[in-house]
C-alpha cells in the first residue's frame, strides 16, 4: 500500500531520517487506546483556534534551549512510503493520505537538536469530540501491530511499536515508542499525543526530549 508521507508515519520517518541522514525523509504491544480521565462533557464551549493562533503557540528554539534550531518541516518529508505487515495501518492510510488533515486548523515546527537529534511539534484544533474520535482511530491503528516494515525509495526499515503510559496531562493522552532498524543501525522515537479541550498536541522525538519538552509544549499550546 503506497502512501504519501503522513502524520501516521511521522515518528517512524523521524527515526529513519536520523539513521540514514536522508533529507528525503517515525516487544509485546496492545492497541493504543485513549487514556481519558472523564467522558467529554456535552455542550461545553471549547474555542477552536485558527491555524494562525496555533502557529503562535508552537515552541521556538529559545523555548528549547541551547543546541536547538528550527528547520523547514519539508526537509523530513518523503514523497511516498509503503507500510507492509500492518493491515490496520494500511487501511487507515487508504482511507485518507493524512489522517490529521481532517483537522484543517494546524501548525507544525521541526527542530534539529543536539547530537543530530530531531524534535517535531504539531498542533491541531477542532471540537473536542471530533479530536477525540479522530485521534483515537489514528492511534489505535498505529499501535495495532507490534511490528511492520516501512519502505521508501531508498530504504527498508523494521518498525517495532510499544504502547507506553503518558503523564496525566490534558483531557486525553496517548503514547507510543517506535524502535526503527535500518541499514544495520537502530534508533528509538517516542510520540506523545495530548488533547486538552479543543487543542491537540503531538510531540515526536527521542524519549528523553519528548519527556523534557512535552509539558512545556502543552503549557504554551494551551495558554489562555
């Protein structure tokens, strides 16, 4: 199943990029279900933010500290990728190239970090019920298969996924760790997804970076 590079593959493609240095490019596991504190309130007025406001709430290199620099997001994108060995992920990709495209209000920033690492932050905004249903479906597909292959024009990567707990932040949260092996090398990338009201935060990078900067990103993204 050929797919354009999409948010589904962000974490695996990040790891593949780190392993190969290619500018053309994210154990046992259970399906990645939502970790919600309470049911989404009905009738609560959550403000949906336009893309312009989301862009203002993204982290900057100054927020991250020394050693980080923003880089064009397009430098990590692959024109096509093929997922093999995970029907759930293939089916989700066949339904829509970029599952997060269902949320038209969005912002994204990519950072080059110390030692050649990479950190990506994405923000989306939509009514809470729409965010919850859409992201739940995406993350369930991403966590459905303990392993699969990601094939690009220049490489084949073996991906292993593990659902991981996320700190009790926001209204709902999901976490995945992907171990990506390609060309005799291996790297680990974590993706943390947090919904707070009508704002969705997606942070992808090394587990240490995501842990350190995730709460800062959420605080800035949801500042009133």
